[in-house]
């Protein structure tokens, strides 16, 4: 009898076309499913992720679930799968959960971090965006405060997505100076496609003085992607953590 397992994983998305399985191109989901299928006698195995990160986006902590026969202990499965996966993908933990548990729908809180640096840092090129322009961090944080709460984030969403609505509840949004980098932290119950990168791009417009912090309220109210700023590059974005009621 199969059991449902939750896998906690980390990945560097630099050379992948995002999480979701796609024909022809290499994705995180596609690679994991391929290696799991090999481990279980080349049978077809589908996994369900906690969400879909875009091409080039990284994850410090992500989850997926799979229904698997008890061929290996969880420790054995983690060891064997890590040996087969490329260096860019690591399985950190595997836990058995109830058969009804769901990696995507049961997540209660998701946190993303976006990193940028304002002087040349050669060792950060694949995980942070070089942005040397002068920024007013205080005004960026004032603008970020207007994101808090349950609101329609259509203005920060990729167009023509397959979701029922664009309402998200944002719990926390803040810029911090961490060493040589600026880090934007944002937590919410859910995120829309491209939402974090569009928010960061808009907050940078505030930081440069092109729009006022209060303009964020108007941008949200108009529910029009054309009102917000450009999306920033994917390489600075990390899925930082996912929370579940039972993990």
C-alpha cells in the first residue's frame, strides 16, 4: 500500500525553466520525477509541488508530495535520491503525512526573499541582482506597508493565469540591509505568478523617487498590471520558507 510522503527540498534555479514540468525544457519537477521513477523501477511517478517558481528562481525551502510504495525507509530514499539528483537540487527531509495532506493547498504561509546588491560582488552574481542606483530605503518600507492585508493584487500579477481570483493576504513586507545586500522580505497566504518580482520593481521606483509611497495604494486599487513597475530579474528571488499546520 502506498504512503504519502512530504519532501523538503532546496534548489538553485539558475539553469532550470522553473518548477513546473514542461515538454522539451529542463525543470525542477521534471528532473525529480525522472530520478524518482528510476528509483522505483521506471514506473511513472507524479509529484505535487507547493507552488510554481518561474525560470531562474531559487528555493531555500520548498515542498512536494508523492504517493510511493514503502520500498525504502525515508532515510534510504533521501540518500538514494540525493545521489541521483544534480548538485543544484537537494532533498533535506522526508516525512510521512496523512493521505489527504496536500503540498500546495495545505500551505498556510509562504515567504519569499529578494536580494540585490549595490556594489560589484562577484560571488553573488547568480543569486542577487546588481542594482547600483541610489535608493531611499525608508520610503520603500513605507510603500511596502501598504501591501499588508487582504487585497486584490491583480496589478502585480502576470496576465491570463489559471487562478480563480487575485486576492492574497500579505502578512509582512519589509526591506532590510543585510551585510552587502538589500533584502526584501514578504510573507503571504499565497502569491500570484510574477507577483513578488513585480512588487520589487515597483518599490524600486519608489526608492528612486519616481513615485511616492502612497502611490502603491492607487496602483493596487486600479487592478491593472500596466500601472505597476517592471518585473525584476528572477535570479535574486528565493522561496524562503513554507509553513504547514502539521509540519
